[in-house]
């Protein structure tokens, strides 16, 4: 019934002459082909990140060329990652486990991404953590645009051991970047070493700590520049598309890797 | 009286087949594409097998034997070249996945 791959609507249209057994076998075979245990039935609120649509346009073997789609470069790192993978998965963090703390000089946020849906037979080749930063528009913005005050440092750490009794967790730095708050832009951080440790080596996934070190005299608005938490911003509507995104690139050992349209045509 | 004309059976070739995901109600979990051209192979593999029928040595021999012994079937018209299809879909946990599925589109047919 509802767990089947072909819903009632499709069954009525095509499957009338087939017996229930035949149809069940057919559905089981298709589910297995897609690597699914049951037919997905997403809710209306399910969010498809814009980045995944861009990746589809750029790397899919069959995407129709649209105006500009696929031509837009997603970056050399993305192309390199895709060239070793046949599967790209995206993950949003579990908001119930996040721990936001904001001091005068820095904002830190703990993220936990549940990666248990990655099948064991799939080898993760690389992973990126994408974080959106939004241009700060305040009266003081124009005066500080070109000064060193506009720079924030974003540090991405892997949590190696959780902090016990109010102590800081033991972490290791994975990636770092200095950004200026006069731009709205997605930043991609290489978190492959951590995700490989969790998936291939079986280490416990304790999540990431994203640390944003603000300019020394930053006021409250500037601390909102990097969108690491829903609570930092009033605009709830934009959060589903602006929230941090973990993207994993993997290969299940079956078939070809993803290529850009230009590379496919050349081949 | 004129003899009834023997109906000419088409030789093995690729035919159009578009799989539309909305027809089977899969468009709620497959985000893109809306469907894809899968194609299929159909047609005769007649004796003698012509070069354009993309046959193997074995298919030529099997067709030859069939011409003298009908108990042995003719060679089959099957896909000889397939290409992948990429699907962007939501899994059972509403996570978005882009995956390349191999051997989904028939690129060429032949007698095998």
C-alpha cells in the first residue's frame, strides 16, 4: 500500500493487469535499484537546497541546458569533489542539539549532522560545510567597509572529545577563512577529514564547532553577519535556504562519476 | 489474383520511450528531472545480419544456424550501449540526494 514505490494513482493507470505479488516484486526491485528501503513520501515543507539544484544542473548526465544553468561555475573544489563521486548528499543539522554561545569577541555554534543515512557500501571521498554570510547593512556600514573592522574570521573545528563539567570540548581545526562583512556569499569549508573519520573509520560523530571571531569593536548587527543560527536573525522565512548545509561526495562502486556538461561533451 | 504482400518486419533499432515520473506519481520525491528518455530496442535480426545491426560473431553464427534449424532462436535485439541518468531526489528522511544511476538510457541497439 502506502509503503509501495508505485502509489495507487500509478497502479490504477498502469498496473491493473498485474497481480499484487508481481507488483510487489517489481516495486522491491525498483526500490533496491534506487537504494531505498521504502518509497519516500516527503512532506510539503521539505526543502530542496538551491545548491543541490545548481549541482544537478552542473553535473547531471541528463539535465536539459537552461539559460545559464550548468554554465555557472560551482568552483574548482566542487568540480574536483564531483569528479570522484557518483552520489552527492546534503544534510541540515539537528537544531535541537545546537549550542550557540556569543561573547563580545566571538560567536560559537555547535552543529551535529546525522550521517547515519549514508549506506555502508558508499565511500565518502570528500565533504564541504557551507555557511551563508549576509551583507551587514547598517548606517555605520559604509564607513567601515574598507577598514580592517569589516573582517571576521570563521574557524571550523571538529569536536574530538565533548566538554565535561563546563569545560570547553577538545577540538581540532579543520578549515579557517577571513571574510569581509560587506558581501553576501556562501562560504565552503573543507570538512573531509572529519567526515571520513566518522564514516570510513567508524569514529563517533560529535559534530562541528563553528567559531566566528568578530572585529574588535563589532556591534550587535555585525555579529549577525554569518548565519549560523536561526535565532540570530528575525527573518524566519529565509532560514530554510540560508541555513548551514553539509554536502558529502561519495561513490558506491557502481557506475560513472559525475561530470560537468563540458567534460561529458568532450568525452 | 495478386498474392498478399508479406508484412515487412522492421530490423533491430532504437525506439523512443519517455519515462514520465509524474505518470506514476513519483514527482513528489524525484525533484529533477521530471522524466527522461529511456528508449528501448526492438526489431528483427534477420539472416544475413547486416553490419549496421551491430552484431557479434556469435550472433552471426547463431543466425546462420537458425536459418537451417529453426529450433535455435535468432539473435536478440538488445541494448549494446547504455548511459547513466542523474536523479535529484528526497529520500525517506527528506534529505536531498543527487545520484548518477548507471545503464538507464539506451544509446545503441544491436543483435546479440
